[in-house]
C-alpha cells in the first residue's frame, strides 16, 4: 500500500457545501423517483456489517418510493460479490472490494462506495472489559498464528504497563463465512506485520492457522455472541454492531495505527483514517483505507460497497437501481442520520463524485 498524503478532515458544513454543488442531477433523479413507478423488486444480499444499514435505508426509502420493493439478506460479503457477479441479485453488499482477477474477468461489475465503516477488536476478559487493552498488528497476528497463547504474555504486557493481565489461555475467534470483516482484519495484519503478509495474506476467506483454542463464528451477530459466551476470547466485529458489543459488555481494544499511536474507534478517528487515504481513491473505487499513517487515525477503516452490474436486465430495473443508490449517498442531514445509527461516516466529496459517476453507468 502506498503512503498517502495526510490531508486535513473537512468540516461537515464545508463537505455538504462542496458536495451539494455537484449533485444537482442526482437530486433531480431522486425527486422524480417519488412518483409511483411500475412495481419492481430489487434484491440485495451480502455484508452482515451493511445489513443493519440496508434495513434502515429500505424502510425509509419505501415511504416515498411505493412502486419499488427491496429485499435484504445477511449472507456475508463474499456471497454478496458472488451473487452480484452471477446476476442472482441486483445489489451485492460488501465490505471488501473485488479482487483484481474478478475485476478483469467481470468488467461489467462495479463496486460503488456507499459510506465508510470500520472493524473493532473485542474481547471478553473477566474484570477487564471496561479497560481498553492496547494491541497492535504484530501481537494480533501472533495470537491468531498461535505463537502468543496467554493473555499475560510479555508482548501484550509490554503494551499495557500497569494492567493486571490474567494468566489464562487466549481463545482467538475468526469468521467461518466469507467475510469482508475478515478481509479488513487480515489487511490490517498484513500491512502491519510482514510475517503475516508473507504467510497468510488477506481475503474474505483465508486458511486460518491452527492456533490453540481457536474457534469460529458466522456473521457479526455470531461473533458477538461467541465472544460474549467465551471468557478470555478475542475477535473482530463490524462497527455497525457497536450497540450489540456494548449490550454484551465486551471490551474494545485501542489499536496501534500507522503513526504509532493507540487509538479507539470513534467518528473522529474513523474520519481521520479515511481522510488521509481517500484522496487516492481511483475511478473504480477499489482502495484499502486500512493502516493509514495519519495522526489520530483509526487503523481498520474501509469503504462499504454496493456490488452491481452495469448491465441490468431491463431499463426499469436499471433506473430503479440507479435511483436507490443515488438516494443512499445524496448529502443530507437525513442520510447522515441513517449512517450515524450504525456508526458509519458519509463519503467525502472526491469519493462521492466517483460513486455518482459509477452509478450513472448502470444501464
């Protein structure tokens, strides 16, 4: 990953002013969509991280677009990509962008950034869940490789002076399904830890090492439930499940970023991470936002994508897909409030322009 420029984070007000001047055509399309069209159903499946947001969007969209029905399913990012490529759904939801191979093999499939999210590292340490344990990429890689097996290992203790870490075996939990959360987590391990990159790499699915006591779970809901049910466990969870993490009373780690700082996930730190890398986003929007070097940036940040074919079966379907996707990204306080409910942040102006251009290519 190339080193990005460390751009300042624009204020919300300035972002709306800049983007609003660019979105006249999108607003016009959305307003025309409020008139009832022929009944049509759009199918969506994929990311469990995006699933709560899609459900919020669909409920709101139905109120002013009665001729369009949108169905949603939580099947994992890998399934979202595959189903969209196969033409089995109109919209695949994914936390991961398509691979170079898939992009070459299926040039009609685009990955449209809809918002910016993050993954969190969560754990169940009896008596310490209220403490934000400090962790970095090399330590997490060693935990999942099985070379760090106790919570009070010297490598963890060195990052957490003064914390009474338990002398107890670690239970690392990973996703069993093809997951964009796994994609982002293993990118963080790869970008921060050369030994992991050379041995395992990253992807929506990988061959997990045989770490002692390791376990697996399906979906973000399954990850939260598994960590809660397993004392001394650790795992990674999409940020849209922040409220579930709080309800389960799990701990959230402060992660070491590319600037050497230990940072907790928040709207400000996620925005900082995206702002430092976002200007490098190419026209096809396939870019990692992980392990940004900017000060104050959270290191596991990612675009959330709609994976869509530009070649829809008919003009009515293409129009319905375009209108919904344009509606989902248009700058407004209402749309931002939907993102807030799942702890996402809106697209910055540069990326918004790219998304709009990609959406307009859907025919």
